[in-house]
């Protein structure tokens, strides 16, 4: 089983509504992997509703937000999250997809 990782940088244009937050949460819960949102040195797992809501409520207009997706079929999931966020964010750049070899370990 090969895991993939992909990310995109977006600019927040409008505050997220509770409905949009729930849609992001539900998509992340159903995804076989992780969806991480990162901004201003803070990261949150989108599958945790309380953390997701408090994180998205702190974002202001023109804030840069990185969406990181790890798992299988990451491009499809990233597209789904992007579609959910339509009207709330502008996509700046999508990184190339990378593959993770989980059988190898490394130490930092």
C-alpha cells in the first residue's frame, strides 16, 4: 500500500460558514488518510470538528492557508476539499504529488 502526499496553498477570501466547516469535516472523516490545515504556525487535523471549527474561526481574509492531504487517492480528495471551499478561498499553487515509502525509517 503506497501512501501519497500532496498540498496546496490557498488565500482565504471569506470567513468559513458553519455549513462549509461541516462539509470539510465530513469529507475528511470519510477519507482514508489525513487532511491537515496549516496557517500561521498552527496545524489542525480536519477530522476533529472542535479543533477544525476553532481553527477556521481564527482565519481572517487574505490569510494564507496550506491544505495537506496524505493517504491514497490524494488528488481526488484535495479536489473535493477545494470544491467545498469554492467561494471561500483562492488557490495559489498545488504541489506535485509525492509518494511515501512507509517501510523505510529515518531519524532526525
